[in-house]
């Protein structure tokens, strides 16, 4: 991935991931987080696993990020944008929609 693509990905990721590493870790430790999204083979959901990876990316120095990290950041940006476009009507405070987004590092109520 070229420098210009990396910079765009970095900016999009930092704009959409609005939870701090500490907030995201606390959220991922909750039952509501573990129950959001579809479980893979009875285990961890894709979003929950992504959340753990997002924490590591947020804690890393920008210069230490790999192409694989940037690919995951692009995946996060795409997921969050698609999911935001599907906002349900009504109160989303305790909705699976919000919980799923939070697993991907974005709290729509923040």
C-alpha cells in the first residue's frame, strides 16, 4: 500500500474509530459486547475479534503499522460506513446495531 493510500486510510480510520483504546477494551470485556454480532462456530464474533485488533492498532505507533494493519483499518472503515447507513429508527441506546458498531470501535452516540 502506497504512502498516499496509507494516509487516507489512517485519516478515515481515525475519524470513524471514536472510542479510545481503554474505552474499547472495557466495552469488549462486557457481556453486551460478546453478545453482539454473529458468533463464529460458537466462539467469538468477527466484530469482537476486530475490536481486539483495533485496540492494538490504536496503541501502536503510526510508523510501526504494517500493510496488514492498514488492510484491517480499511476493513473497519468499510464496515462502520456500511453499518451507519443502516441506522434503525427509534432509540438505539441499547440496540444490537449500536453494540455491533462499538465492537468495531465506533460509538454512534459519542
